[in-house]
C-alpha cells in the first residue's frame, strides 16, 4: 500500500463519486483501501485502482 500517502490529494476514478477530488486521511492496510475525504463531511474507502493523484 504505497501508491498514496495520508495527505495526498487524489481524484476518484471508480464507479462511485467519479470525478470528485479529496484527501487521503487513512490507510486501511488490512483491506488495502484508502479513506478519502471529500469536502468537510463526506468520505469513503477506495482501492488504489480507483484513485489517481490530482494535478491542478
């Protein structure tokens, strides 16, 4: 699980929340998923293949 780190800004590319940009706030190593927070209150877990680093 070294594709992303806590604090990375990522764009969601998977079927849920596609196109949203958020911040990695937690690494779930047991499930191999990243918790991404979008905005102030929305967050969800995603596998690495559903995320990419965001470049403004």
